[in-house]
């Protein structure tokens, strides 16, 4: 295990923990982006350039930026403080342990770990990656553009939700100000008392 992998894994895990534990939503989204970038760097270090660059293009370049914009457009008050040992934390830790255990069992039972020596890269795998890139840019360019339009529609939906919330909030504030203000002839006959006797 190299020092570079240990550093990347530490930064990725720290960013993931910060994304789950920080209270400010924008900071959580930025830490999530850092965690996704660390995963992309790990993939590139494991000589899987297609998966690494797909991680950068899809998750960092599209999903994380969309999350940041959606939070900035629709955020209201900060979430309420929750105890650390709540039910959601226990369920999250249990699911994380289950996923980690299943991934560890799969990796330990794979032929890469069981075969001695470093496995050599297959030429067919490189050709498969080249074919995937060619298919994405030729035969599957329409679904790729549809996904881009879907992300754009989600961003537009976040803008519309934010505008509706602002208009509802302004209407409620106008209604409260009208209820607080006295109206009619009784307000003219009975002015508000100053609190002291003449």
C-alpha cells in the first residue's frame, strides 16, 4: 500500500465524514465534492482512467454543482440540532458497516487478490474502454444529452421552487402586517395610549 493511496483515502474519508456531520448545507456539499474528487483520484491511481474521468465529469462536474446550486437557491433555515446517538445515525452506521463488509468480502474473494503477483492489464479491457467512449459519442449521444437536459430541468425546478417560496413568504408577511395595523373609525376615536396618565 503506497503513501499516495493512504493520503488520498484519508482525505476522502475525512471529507465524507465532514459532509455527514457539518451543519451548514453549503459546507456539506463542498465536502461531498471533495470526497468525490478523492474517489476519482483513487480510481486514477488504480489505473482506471475511464472510471476516474467519468467520476469527475458526471459526479463532480454535474451532480455536485447541481446540488450546490439547488442548496443556494432553495435553502431556508438551518436544520435543527440532533443528538449524535440518534436513530438515524445508528441506522446509517449499520448500513455503512453492511456495505463495507460486503465490499470487503467481494474484494477478498476476487481472482485479483487470490492470484499471486500484480495482474497485467488486458488489451481487451483497453479496447472495451475505447469502445465505450466511442459508443457514448456516437450511438448513445442522445441519451447523454437527455441526461444533461434532465439535470438542467432539475436546476430550473429548484429555481421555480425558490421563487414560489419567496412569493409565499412575502404574501404571508404582507398579511401579518395588515392584521397588525388597526383600521376603521374605532382606531381614529381611540388612539393608542402612551402608557402614562395625564
